[in-house]
């Protein structure tokens, strides 16, 4: 495959369908399912559903309705400070939402989700946002990238609910490929401190219906392209299930190594396994 520039991920139109899938999933849950533990430590399915509602409400309130939220209790001076603050907000909401019945949570999702989908679809995807996708090293992102990041959150947390109750995942290409394509945009930032000669390339092949090929090329900085370079110094192979779990801290490093294949310069390829495309402390 010839290397080519990356295309924008225009995904706003998928928020309505993924919201419909979430509603159908939540309405199918038994009373016991709502108490099932998820991969998020201490969070049940009820907590995860409440968190998804919270992110919709916050996004609409601050983005569409221009609400100025209360300031954080401490100055945000580092990425760790930001993650700690977001963790605090998430915990406050989830704790309070435990007083909300599953029926009401579903009703609230039915009310808020379509509003978020409509608002995101109304935005100019090539305008600048006031914030950036931090895990990709951006301080101000284009709307399309920020929207794609939001989509990955919607997909990931719904998948975590599906895992918790053994429901089929949204693993078809139409659902998962945009998630993987968004996650890998964090690779240049992940490799920012990795030194290599100009022209060095690192290819990533994610296998499966939702998979694809990408290549990092070293110029003045690392640049990400679409496709695989047959002359790459290293090619990292993983399946789509492994990929999304690695990039969301769902696998530890030893398990990630066991479930991937690195052909070529192992030391140069291994940082791919440390890409974290969510807001989390390392």
C-alpha cells in the first residue's frame, strides 16, 4: 500500500446511531445487570451509564449553552492535575447518580443524547476548538478531531458495559474503525521523545474487519501517514480487539506484548504498546 496523508475523521453523523444502540442496550438490561462490575474499578454498569449521561450534559452545557462551570479547587498546572480534576468530577457525579433509578437514567439519556447529536452535527468540523485533545499533544484541536475523540469515549464506555453484561460488542467496521483511526492519531505525541534518523519509519497493522495500516515517519518530528511502508524498520501487528484495549489501558504491558507481534527493531516498535488515547495518569 502506498503511503498517503491522513484524512479528517468526520464522525458527527454517527452520534445518533451509537446513541440508539446505547438506549437499546440499557433497555435490555435485567435488574442484576445494572449492578454488574465493569472494568473501571469500583464502577458498576449503573455507574458507567451515569457517567455517559454526565459527559453529554457537560458537553452541551459548556459547548452549546456556554455555561461557565465552577473553577477547579486547585490550579491546573500539569496533565496530572487535569486528570485528577476530571476524576474528581466523574466521581462526584457517579456518586450522586446512584440515587437515580435505571428507568430514569434511560429517560435522561433519551432526552439528552439526541440533543448532543444534533449540536455536534451543526458545528463546522474545520473550526478551532478552545481546548485540545491532550493525549495527542494538542492544546487547540479542530472540531472534527475533538468530535472524533468524543465518539471514542461513547464507543469505549458502551463497550465496557457490553463486556460487563456479556452483550455483543459494536465491533463492525462502521463502529470500530473510526475509534481506532482516532486513537492512532496519538502516535506522534507518544513517540515525541523517541530519537531516530530522519526517514525512519514504523508501521502499525491492525488486523480485523475494522483494522487498517498506519506508518510513522521521522522528519523534523514524527509524522503519521496512512498505509504500511514495506521498508519500515519495524512493523507492529495486532488484532482490533487487542488494539482498542491497549489504547484505553485495558491491557497491561506484558499482556500487550503477548498479544502483538513486532517484526524488526523491537525497541523502536514497543512504544506503540504504550499509546494511551484516553485521559489517564501514566
